[in-house]
């Protein structure tokens, strides 16, 4: 939500805006950066699917 709010404020108050692809990339990069700091996430089908969808490395699952 932060990036959407930030983009909205930039457009309203600074008359500067980015295209959807740029904002989308910022959001994806932030989620990935947070996710790689996680450790010992349970290796469930749902979590694996989430990580594959966001291209998050399997390191988040910790040692096997």
C-alpha cells in the first residue's frame, strides 16, 4: 500500500507520476526483499506456490 499511497501523493502534490510497470516493479522488489529476510518458513505447498509466483528464492525455508 505504501507505494500506491506514495505514487498518489507524488501525482497530486508534485505532479510527477510513474507508469504502472514501474510501480508494480517497486512493489514486487519490496516484497521479495522482505521475504528473503525471513527464515524457517514452513515448507508447505501454499508457501512454495507463493514463493514461486513472486520468484522468491527457496532460502526462506531455511535448512532442509
